[in-house]
């Protein structure tokens, strides 16, 4: 099956083949997807990393030759990183995959030598979870977003865990099916994921616990709020914003 790769900092994935439709996710620069169907201006793809499907604009991606093989080096782990594609600068969000060589067809890409989290340094431990989560602090909320330029709640947790070498599904209701259940909030540690539901019992939100009484999550922007056994309490308004359903441990 033919593969494509994003050649823009962020390539939106739309629910339908129209940029006027809902954006449901994104491909970051260098992320790959399988072609499922092609339209005049859009291509229906399945993301290699998480299996998510959506429509991307044809002029934001490039087909990868069948014989191309890229050596994965790690991820961008600092804001302000840039790459050069065909002598043009592109500003990269945090968590963009970095390859030793990404030259194919008409595209020649050079990555920054610094600001890279190399594979040998990817570790799923509490201190890393806190550090990585804080890289996204104050990132604005964006439905369907998963980058440091704008992200939703599950995009945030997915990217944090990606930088720790743990692959999570794209949406909160999918992520909640993974991991080990923690029975009590008092047993929680940094890196545990907390999920929240609505009145119908549907999982609608996720965040990462920093400890048993604080959580970092994307709600308006990536922020730190208080949490108790009932749910999240907005530290600015002192009002409850989300109702806690379950806590899961991923490492």
C-alpha cells in the first residue's frame, strides 16, 4: 500500500474531503500514512503511528517511493526548532519525528542538530513524564490538534507518551481501554492518566496526573488544575469542570 509523508509543519486530517469540514486529527511534519482513497484535492489516509483515518490535502503531503527507508533518530523536544526543506525554513512543533535522512524524490530535508530527544534517551519514568508534559504548558486548545501549536486533550496525552516511547490511541475513549486501573486517587503518581465522563457515562476528557492532587490537561489551553476524588477543580474560578471516571497507569 502506497505511503505518504507530511511536508508541512502540521497537516490537518479532515472528517470529510473538504477543508470546511471538521478537523479530527493531524499529521506532524515527517509523519507517515497509508493511502486508502484518492480524490481530486484530498487523499483518504490511515496514520501509520496510531491507525487513525482522515482526509488530508494533497498539496500538504508527498508520496514516498517504495524503496525509501528512513532511519528514525528521535523527536523534537524543544520549542523553536526549525528544519530546512528544499532550502526553505519550516518551524517545527514539539514531538515531530526526526530521521537521519529524509531525502526522497524532489524533497531534500535537513533537521536541526540540536533540540532532538534521541531514541536512547526516551524513558517512561515519573520525572520524564513531568518534564515532557510541561513542554506543552499554555499550548492553546484546538479540537483535533496534537501539536505544540494547538492541541486537544487526547492529542496532549498522546504526544506526551509518544515522547516517552509509549504509543497511545488518538482519542480519549480509545486511550481509556489501555493501561492498568488505579482504584484510588491517593494511589496515583505522576504519569497516570485520569479520564472524565459526561452525564451519559461517555469518556469525554483525559489529563495526566502530576500527583494525587494536581493534573495537567488541555482545557482552553494546557494548564495545571487541582483534582480530588470527584474530578477537576479550576484553580482560577474554583469551580468544578470535569467529573472523574477512572485512573489508568501506563508505566
